[in-house]
């Protein structure tokens, strides 16, 4: 492998790392336009161990928007990226996920981990997610009640985004 090829490979890995960060970060702030920008037009998704399959950018983003409600606060943390560049326009990655969800409507909390198994395509010099999905390692859910609900503090970002966090916590 030439030095130029090695540098290109490292640049591709960095661009894919950035792309995955953009995906996870925008899930949590419900920026669906930015999430859509990470997906290839023909993206194939297999969420929840393959039970939730969607074809195409519009359907994939529509699914995410429908299940990640404004009354929920989530955290998606991608770790331990293992990115393999297959060729100049194709790559694969395994990503370890840890996620947390506070659901004010359902009065539940959720915590879990999963392994993402993703594929990428490079079109016009830009990487996109072409296949995304995960298999759960574990997931725990528990009721929020007077003993374990706590108080959600320091939520300036959510307030700037238009969420009435004080009202959400009363539900």
C-alpha cells in the first residue's frame, strides 16, 4: 500500500467516524434533517435485532421520528469503532452502543447496549450510511416512580430546542 493510499484510508476512516457521530448526536436532539443527511438514499435499516426493517432514507427517518418522541430524553453513545475500508467506495463498521432513555409519558427508564453492524457507500466523494442495524446485548427497563425518578437538572439545550422540561417531568 502506498503512502497516498494509506493516507486516503485514514481520511476515509475519520470521515466515517464523523458521520457516525453526526448520526448519534442528532438522534438525541431529534434533528431529523441532519440524521437524514447521514443516510444514503437507498439505506437499509434493521433496528431491534432485525425486527424493524426499513428501506430508503425517507422511511428510515420516518421510523426514527415516530418512535423517538419529544417526551423522551435519550443518549446514544457509540464506542469502540472498528471500521474496515473495503474499497474506494465501500466500508463496514462494528460499533458498540450504550443507550439511555427517559420516557416521561410512559413513566419508564431504559438502559442497554447493542452492537451495530453498519455498511457505508461513498458517492460523489462523500460517505453515507448504506446499511445500519444492531443486535441487542441487553436492555433493562424500569418504572419511574417517586422513589427512582430523580430530577432532571441542567437541561439548557433541551429548553433552547423548545422543550418544556419542567412540564415533561410533571407527567
